C-alpha cells in the first residue's frame, strides 16, 4: 500500500522566477534496448505569479518529508524573487494529495468534460478512468461532442495496458474515437476542450494517479495555448498513431477479451487495497 502512494509530480522551479509543470521525467528515453524514439510528452514553462504557487507546493512537500524522516524542524528555503506579471493567460496549478486535494484533478476533468459543447481531446499514457469519468465521456459523445482519445499503443506495463483495453468497447460503442500511439512510448497527460481550455501535467486518468499518487497539473484558459497543444496532439494522431475501429475491436477472440478483463480486475483490486475508502473504481 505504501509503495503505491508515490510522488508522481514533475515540477521544477528556477530562481523563483520560472517553473515547469508537466509529465516529463528526468531520464534518458533512448537508454532502453530497442527504443529509437523519445517518449511523446509535454511540459509547460511558466513565468509570472503562478511560479510562486508551484514553488510553494514544492517547498511544502520538502519540509513535510524532512520533518517526517528526520523529526526535526523543517528547513526554511530561501525566499523567492517576487515575479512580475508575464502574460495575459488565465492559469492555475491543480494538485492531488491524500489530505485536502484528494479529487481536485478529477473534478477539473469532470467539469471541463461536462461543459464541453464541441470537442474533447485527451492524451493519456495510462488510461483507466473510473465510472464518473467514463460516464462523462460517453455522455459527451452521445450529445454530439467530438471525443477523441490518444492512448498507449505499445505495451509498457502489462497490467495497465490490458486493463485499459477492457474499456475500449464501451467507449467506441458510445462514439468515442480512439487512436493508439505507435512510434514510441506515449507518456503525455494532456487535454484540450472546445479550443480554449487545456491542461498539461503528471496525472493519468487511472486509479493510481487519481486516488493514490501526489500529482500536479496546470490548467490554462487561453485560445492560443489550447490551439498549440491541440495541433501537437492532432499531429501525433495523424502521423504516428493507428485509429482503433469498433468492428475490428469487437471481433477480438475470447482469450484476448478474457486477458483484458482479468487485468482490469487486478488493477481495480490493487487500487481498492491501497485506498479502501475510495469507491471510484
């Protein structure tokens, strides 16, 4: 249970004047046998007043861990430079922890999907949404919203890969379009809704991110930013992915379907054991 409650945030703050929020780890993507392309991922460079909030969250966690491990007074980090306004975009840092912000990231997704009128594009490396998110996506598709998912095409983690496949039939049947990324491992956690709302961060739409891990996303209300992110996702779908067709997916054999549902059951069981009070999955 303890190992599943991991720090999954990918944050950096430099001199209190610039921050980065996204899904990118500090690692060599190409230092893996057989891998010739880097992971497909995103991070956002931030300047302006939001930098202080990113830094505050990092300092707070640093101090909490130092107190819990050393049983000593938390180290006081040097005060940051007060940043000046750097743009006109509206943005917010949204975090997930196991105390005061348990469902904040899930709520922003549910709100954006629920208010969507034209288009929802989501890229997610490990996609296993709970009932609320699945219902929101299928209801959006049925009311005429174009719902498109960019998901992992290569198997990186057996259980998560096949558990995700167990949901494809329901989503495709509701009119959701699914692309599977093929060129390399997909690691993105991003979304664009109606051409003006966008999010980039560390949180996948699956139980380990939404009910167990410490996560951080930035949410942006800006048409230019949303358009740039949308173009990146659409390019990956068009040039580096395969569209999943319902008629072929429904024709999979019994062994394949059984494997997927067994993987789905194991992931649900692990999430329940690690967080028995959450009934999302």
